[in-house]
């Protein structure tokens, strides 16, 4: 990576005073077709980050959620710079910032629960290093990233799941509330530290830059295609065929154990359950998938929820190793699936699933 040396140099600077402007360039395609669900004004955060790093008076810097940005933003910068130097993907850097926000408020604390110290509240007694080492932000971030990379399939886990796999917190659901702010901070800092790298917000959204919700499409009646949705033209032929076939089953009743070979027919066992819908959709495209969620989750390759492309399979319920439900991402922030007994094959939003996704697999 061409900017690794620069990032490493920044790790040694304290305080870090950078004059480079922070420019946020949103994807026009994403803006045209998607509605942002972030509760944080990314551009405003970028402006405040730029002001502080350019040597502006700390007293005039205001970032909602950061009561002491003069201390917190340089700590976030060290976390991002360490991630860049180690080649950690953008998503991993966001997870690290969110964890530090929850554990220490992005402060390099000399105290904590029992022997916990530092940005991530790591404990010497649990092998994270000496107290002195842990209070070195570069050491602490490095150890966090090393632990994260050891989590099988971390790229396809939700932020909460990935963070908890490393931290083993008594409050695992507390990390998610920091995701928007962590994303805004990482985006702003990456423009300074790694301007030629993965810096845009869309790089952390889905592969097509979209996160849909009912504000974009309106309520989606069961068994219907949302008005304005079209099958992505740039998706592989097999994916377009699979999506089209799955749409042909919209409105048909769910049947646990059903083969999905004659969903519109009179025999209930010809109808679809979640995994047979995926299997037969791809069978129509000439691709073989196994029959159950337990085996489908092992097919293809793992992908990050932040890097979804049309045709990817998303798994929920149960565990990442043995999920009990599956749906197909069809682009524009939408998922098609066969939900459960008493419901019908339908389209829902990725946003509705986001906190529950256990794994994502790309089979094309």
C-alpha cells in the first residue's frame, strides 16, 4: 500500500497536526437510488476533524457524541493509522473505533474494571500486554486487530458480533449504538491518512452503495416487488436469473421442508422454505446449491455485510456456524426470502435485517 509509510510516520507523532483538507465525496449513484439511515452528519464530523487536525483551537471543535474531541479524535486517528499500516479493511477499523468508543469513550484510560486499562480496556491479566504497553494506542490497536483477524468470518459478522467475539463484554449490545459515529470518524480520517485507499462511505455500505428502508420504497406489501426496483443490470447473468426466478415465487405460502419445485401448485410440499427458495433460484441459473442453511452457509466464499453484491446469501437466526434462516440480497438494499409458516415469499429491506445477520456468502 503506497500510504503505509505515511501512516506509520503519523503513528509516532504526538500531537498529530495535519493540514490536509478532509473532503467527503458521496457516490452520486448511491444518492440517486438510496436513502441514508445514518443518524450522524458525516460531513459535519469531517469538518470538525479537519479543523482539529489542522491545528484549530480545541475549544471551538464540536462533535456530537465526543465530549472531548481534542483527546478523542487523535486517539481515533491512531486506531485508523494502525489499521491502515496493518492492511486491516475499512470495516475492521470502524469496528475498532466503535469498541473504543464504548469501552473507554476513546480515552486512553489508566484505570478500568479490575485491571483493565487503555482505549479498549484490555487486561494485562488476560494476555493483552503489560499495563504500560496497553496504554500505548498503537500496541492496543494492533492487539485488537490481531484478535479480530482470528475471528472466523469476522468480515461477514455484524459490528456487534465481531466486537463481542474479541471483547467478550457483559454488555455486547452496547457496541452497535456507536457504529454511525465510528463510520463518520473513520471516513474523515481515512481521507487524510490513506487518500488513495478505501475512503468513501459507500465502501462500508453494500457493494452497490445502497441501504434501503421504507422511506425509500414505502411499505412493501407481502408478495410484491417494490415500485421502482429493477434487477441490477450489471449483476452476473446467473444472479439476474436467480433473482428473476425467486421473484416468480413471490406471494406463495411458506412450507417448511418444501422443495420449492412447484410453489404455485396444489401440493404444499412443492412450496418453498427459506433454503429451498435459494437452492431452486440458483438451480434455474444452472448452479447447484445444497439443500439446507447449515450447508449453504459453507458454500461459496464469506463476504462482509458491508460489501454485499446482488445474489449474496444472508443468514440469520441460530449461530454463524449453524444458521436457521437465509435470504438473498437482490440489490438496492432489498432481500427476498421465505420467512416462516403462515407467511409468504416476500421482499424486505436489508436495514430490517442488519442487526441480525450472522454470515454472508457469495456463491457466484
